[in-house]
C-alpha cells in the first residue's frame, strides 16, 4: 500500500518537521557553518598558522623527541633531585601555611559565625579577586618583590590557595550542624567554647581532606613555578630546555610524573587513615 | 554513692580501658604532631623559608603591592587620559590590552576546539565498551594519559623551540593537554551510555564507525559539549599565563610589565584579566545550564 501524492502533501503540511529540517532551518545551519569556517580562517590568519609552519614545527618536534630518548639525568643529577625535593617542600609548606591561615579566615567568612555583613561581604569579595589571579602571576610578582628562589614560590602558593581554602572552609562551617553548638551554649559554655566543641569537631575532617587535596594539586603546580624563577624543579627544566639538553628534559619530566604520583598515593593513604572513606569531593 | 560505684569491678575495668584509650590517643596525636613538625622544619630548610629571609621579605612585599595599587583621586576619577589619578590614566592602553585579551580568548577557543576534536576521535577507542580491540583500548588510554601528565607550561617551552615564539606554540600546548584531559572525560561518558542502540545498529549490519556515529554520539553529545565548555573556561585561564614563556596572548605583555616594574600597568592588566575570566565563566555557565536542561528534557 502506498500513499497518494496528495496524501503525502497533506501530511507534509500537517507535520512539516517529520519530513526533515525546514528550509529556514537548513539556511540557518548553512549560515552558522559558514560563519564558523570564516572565524576559523580568520584566526588561522591572525595567528599565522600555515601548513608549512605546522609541518616544519612537527619535524622539529620529532627531532626533539628523538633526542629525548633515552632519558638521561646528566652530570648535574644532584641538582635535579634537589630541585624536585625543593618543589615538594614548597608545596608542603605552602599548603600547610595556607590551610592554617584559612581556618580563622574561614570562620570570619562564615554566615553563621560572623553576623557583621559588611565585613563578611568585603572579605569574600577580596577572596574572589585573589582567586582570579593565577598562581604563576603571584609567583612572578613575588619574584620581583623578594627575589629569585623558593621563598617566592611558597608565598605564591599561599596567596593563591588561601582564597579558595577560606571559601571552602567557610562553606563547610555554614553547613555544619548547629545543635552541638547550641548544646554547649545551653550548658553554660561561652561563644568561643561553642565554636571549639560544637562546630570545630564537625568541620575538622572536611578541612583536613581539603588541605590534603590542595597539597596534591600544589605538588603539580610547584613543579612549574620555577619556570618564572620561583625555585624548584621548574627552574631546572627551564634551564635545560634553554640549552637544549633534551635527554635531561625527558628525565626531569619522568621524575615529575613519578613524584606527583607518589605524593598522590601518600596523601590518599593519609586521608583514608585520618578520616576514613568519607565522600569529600575535591572542587 | 560514687565511691561505692567506683569499687565495682565492671566500673574499674571500664575506667582502666578508658584511660588506656586516652593514653593511646594522646600518643598518636603527639606522634602525628611530631611528624608534622619535623616535616615542616625539613620543608622550611629545603625551601629557604627562614625567619630572617621572611622578616626581610615581608616589608618589601607590602611595599611592592602598595606600589601596584593605582593612585586614584575622586576629583579626577572620570577625567580624560591626561589627568593623573583618573581611571582613563590607569587604563591608558586599554585598546591594545583589549586586543590582546581577544587574542588570548581566541587562543583558548582554538585550543579547546582542536583538543576536543582529537579527544572525540580518541575517546571511542578509549571507551572500554566500544573499543574494537583490547590493545587499541590500552594504547589510546596510555597515550591520553601521557599528554595530560606533562604540564602545559613545560610543553609550551618545548613547542616554542619547535614552532617558534608566538601564539601557535601556546595553542598547541594547551590543545595537547586539553586532548588528554577531555579524552578521558569523553570516554568515561561513553562508557556510561546505554548500549541498546549500539547493539541494535551492530545487529542490523552497521560497521564500527557507523555505530559510533549513530548509536553513541547522539546520546552523549550534550554531555561532551558541556565538558568542552568547562574546559574552555580552564583554558582561558591557562592562555593568560602561557605567554610567560613566549607563547602569545596577554601573558607576554603581563610578563613584560612585571619584569620592567611598570607598577600600575600590572594591576590594570590583572583587573582586566579577572573581569574577562569572570565574564566568560558567566556566559559559559549559562550555556552549560541550557545544554544540561536540553539533555534532561529528552
């Protein structure tokens, strides 16, 4: 059984969308595609991306990759290991200081602790602004302020972490159960005691877990802060790339990956030990 | 009453167990604290975080950040470029900075696009339920891992050697990292997709590529797009600093004004970057919400 052309036409007028996209929709699609292609061509032209450049670059990259094998620690392997240790130390110190400083700031930023709206609001906006600045920018600024070396890196990690950690801590405090604190207050405890015995035990595991997550992520970022002069393994890798010792560069990259993996395992083990397998998702 | 209860053996045992537990807890607490203190001292020694250097550095930090802050006067706040203390004086090179910001956003967009395209192609073989063979699955997985473990700045440093100074190196570095990160996320989304459509298509004779295209892609497309948009936000942040190593964008300009101590320009550029990042975040969040609603409605 087949439909007569008239019936098909009737159905087409009744359910136009069942017969594929309408003409206007198709035109819109074409226009969108053309605009996309035009944007793509424009940006290729803007950034001077040509097949020849890509080809030459790929050939150069292949040469670099070939020179990377086999990875080789080189003569100054002691410096490389010291740089890696420095990076881990920077990450540890930065996370520790930031998470300690963030505890009082978190309490100040929590709605259920501080009722002075203006103070809390301005504190939170300040943190928002600080969070928008990348860690590398902080590192570069501190290198100008206190000179080359790992101190600038530690300060950069503290500055960029403190804003995020304070916000996370404040949110944890706001989400804490109010009843234990009320109980302490009803039994005659002061406000400070209510915070210490009513709220702190609830939020401490969350704070610990967040601090450990930040230690993990800071190990990754501390490895590259040295590129702008803030100490650690980044300085070593940047120097070796400058003099094109590619086998040593490959060795450093492998060392970075292994170290980051080891820190992740260690921090995961500590986290499970301290707070059990509770679900505390990272950001 | 209390003294009588204290002589009962059960109470005494309970008391002893309580004291033992307390002692043990105090011991673990002290050991933990000692380990933490030792690690702190070791890290401080390693990273030259001495009280003396800190004491010498802190005033200089205060001075530095004080200098970075612009000097604005209420009386001339909205005056022209010539008036010292006006907003226009602070942002006196606004036009060229906006152009650089646009270039940075373009870099992030191109890198996200390229990275997402590569990730999409590699995600199908990397998904456990779709991979045509086991070794291909492992090969793509390990390949994606390798691209995402190298930090963007490091690959940018290497690409600057291979492709020359300029935005191309930055785009490729960010794109490479994006491909690795998105490839993992994409393949995980695909692993969670219902397989009925796939089974049906394969049973009716579709080949592997056709089944991927018509059975899996329509199910996961909104999710993938939403991940790609999220990645665009991240890439915009990376693109603003990738210029520190000569890989284009506003980072190159920021590096120069910091290196040459053009104090007020530093704060001006940083403010612009923060505003741009916030704007893109807002737009992208709106788009993502619409995408997830569209996906939920079906």
